[in-house]
C-alpha cells in the first residue's frame, strides 16, 4: 500500500509523536463488532459508553474474542504488544480493522480519544451524525513528552457546578490532559465540604450577590446583607468528580491555600487571624490580599492538619497543593503570637515563619502518604527538597526554575506569561471585562516547560506544565470555555508532542476542524485570531 509522509487526514491535537497517513478508508457502522482483549470491565464499559455517546454506535461484541479477522474494532490491553509507558498507545486503521493497543488503561483511553478525533474531524458534526463513518487509514504510535499535563480551575472567585466540571474533564480527556488542579479555597469563597469546620460551609462559602457588576467595582459586603452567592462541593460530589476524572485518565489535585488568600476562612473563624479586623468573604477586587492565618496560633496548625487529612481521605492523588503564593506578612510583623513563634523556633524572619508552616504541612502530608505542591513563593521560606514547586512568576526568571530543579525539586511549569488562560486572547474583546493582560494563541503554543540549558537528571525534575484559569473575570461556564478554547489545545500540544513533531503552522491548520467539532459538542470557542 502506498504511504504518504503527511496527510490532511491527520488533524489530531495534540499531534501524535509518530503518525503516518495511508491511502484508503475503513467504514464503521452500527454492525461493526468490537473485541476487547484483556480489558477490565470498567474500562470496557467506558469504551462502550464513549462510542455510544460520542459516535452514536453500539457495537455488537466480536464473537471471535481474540479479535482476528477483518471488519472489526479491536482494543487490546497488553504490555508486551504495546509501546512502553503509561500514556503510550498504538492505533492503526488498515487491512480492514481498527486496532488500538496499550500497556496501561490510560494509553487505551488516549487511543480512544485519537480514534474519536480521527472520525469526528473527518465526518463532521462532532462524529455523531450519520450511522456510517468513514475512518481514514492511518498508523499512529504515540506517547506523551511530559507526565504532568494539567489544567487548574479556580472555583472560589466564581463557583462552577459539577456538570460544568464534568464537561471540562471531558475536554481535558479529549486533548490528553491528565491533571485537574481544583483551586478550592481563596478569599472569595471556601468550596470543599469538611466535617470538622462547619462554619466554612455556613459562612465561608457564601457572599452577597454582585452579579452584573464589574469585578473591580463590586461593593464590599454590607452589614446585614444576605450572603447568597457561592456554594461548596459535598464529599459525595468530590468523590464523584474523582471517579469521573479517573475513568478519563485524569488525577484530581485539590488545593488548600495557606497561609494567605484566606479572607473566607477568617470570616468563618475570626480566631485564626492575628488581629480582630472584621474579615468577610470578598465580593470583588481584593488587593493587596492582606488576610493571613496566624502563624503563631496552634489552633491554626490543628485546622490545617485536619483539613489536609480530610482532603487526603477524599482525593487518591499522591499530591495535595498547599498554595503559598502572595502571602502578605504585614499582620505577622505586628502579631505577638507570630513573633513568639519566630523566636521559639529560631526563625530568621516572617518569610521563614511561612517556610516553617509549609514544612509542617508537608510533614503532615508525608505521614499521610502524600506529596505537597506549592506555588514558587514557598522557595523563599525554605522548603524540603520533597516539595514540588509550581512555578508561575515568569518575571523571576527561567534561571530560578533551573536552579530549583538542580537542587532536586520536581517542578510544574505554569508561567503566567504563557499559561494564564484568564488573560485576554486578543486586544479586542468586545467589552468583556478582563485582567488587562494578554496571552495570544501563538504565544501559548510556543510554551516550553524545559528551561534552556537544563539537561540530564535535572531536566527529569521538570514534570511538565499546566494552564491556569483564575476566575475573577470568568462569570459563567460559557465564559470559561471562551477563555480555554482554543488556548488549552495549544498547551496540550506543547506538553504532549515531541518538539520535532510540532509546528505552529500545522497546529493552526488543524484548528478550524476542531472548532467545528467542539461547537457540535456544545463548547464555546473564542473566534480564531490566528
Ligand atoms: C498566582 O497566580 N497567584 C499563583
Ligand atoms: Zn499572628
């Protein structure tokens, strides 16, 4: 059979590591049988459900369980037959068969997503329209460049329903993103149900409704005003999301922010503050964010340990994020309890007090079998090598990432310059309120997590990167999608595809088909400003 170097049919995002378009087509219809070789029942159920909801087919089981012969789809889970690595897979459409093979469940899920894209992009209507689908002949061998391909959603500034979270997880899976960082706590609302601190749900999760008012002009809460905007996720909902994500190859990483960005905690538990200021759940712009948990109060440390323990019990991920960014230490300088702690622990200053709190949280998490992640500010207070650094402050320089990696920290790169999806995509946003900062699609595509000159073992410490959606200016699910699409796709290719298989022109050329597909699936898409 004649083969071609490239093919217009290979429009998959992220671009596979190796792909080869072949002449000819396979015709898939509702009678094409499906063989599942060595596939556990849960994965089999996921594959069947996906084919049914996305492509509208309900394939009969293949009578020949080994999947030999032609005119069939065969999914095989087998480490010996498959390319190596957790997310790796092979997908071929040729010789009258669709064959997907992976050593691990995740790889098989990715093969399914690539197959879906192949069909949906070629047939239109999100792949769901006609009964007969044309599947271009192809050979793909694929695996991820980085193990951490994440997406962070801030649910404090605006609250998003479980339905919307599920839709975002579907989007992540479609583009082979595998870490959902759930930013649960911040000045504007506490979102995680806890057994031990009920006032977080009664008070910390709610604020007066300022819908319709520009964020920067929202009035602070007034005395006696009902707090009706907000909500929190119940334990059952969080467990549901963990399960929903896991079926799609996604880990969920909760973030419990300490010691700053905690106005909502201090509104609920004023005794955790250094002073007697009447803290409230914030309603709009809150800058500088002065609220900080008292570092000299043992009750605060107990609170942290209790909450982390609850989070560890709900989220099976090996990682828990403990924040650490933008902690304003003005209160600590004036607080006798904080100063006593500094003296007793022989700490150098307030930065070192934050370092002590973070290390205590980290030690507690380690005892629970979890690793801690913190924003890059935690480097300044002194942290153990085991802490994973989430690097966001690009203006501090690439050299700092390289230095931290050489010191042995694992790093997740999400520099604001390339990964902050709340930044506007172009200058003309038709009156939408935004951060006033810009991140073009092309710049997001150019994201490179590996600092220049970092090699060998140190380079292994760069786990990958992620896109972050802060939601001060993201009021609704549609608005979130508008910010994500298509820049999340650019980040997905930057994190998955080997550099020599990546090209901006190639990526840009694939986007119109993805826009059509995602629109058919009900996603909002920013207009293409290529
Ligand atoms: C951050 O953007 N403050 C992590
Ligand atoms: Zn204090």
